[in-house]
C-alpha cells in the first residue's frame, strides 16, 4: 500500500515531463508533436497550432510569401525554432 502512495505522485510528475521532452525533441527535428492537442488549423496552406501541458507548438505550412515550413516549440522555459 505504501508503494502505491509513493509511485502515484511520482508518475503524475514524470508523465508531463516525458510529454514535454518528447514534443520538444520532435520540434527540434521539424516534426509535429505527439502529445499536444491540435487546437487550430489556419487557411494559409495548413499551419497547425497545438497545445500541450505548459507549451505550444506551431507547425508552419505556409504557401504564400516565403512558404514557411518549420516547427516552433514555445514555452516559458524554452523556445525552439524561428519565430518571425
């Protein structure tokens, strides 16, 4: 019984950290996130906005202008990618 009491809070702390690091690693490789939820799709060619636990990911797919094709990871702790 004591092990359950110890493991449950540990899992509640480690899972969001795991989600954050996996999606951060994918953003560095210019790939969309796995654990974030798609919240919006823009009509510029298919740019997608994702929200995770304490972070946001924008997967750009612009067809107009320069045709931006990258992934930006934004959080209060770290920022990966070019934000114009």
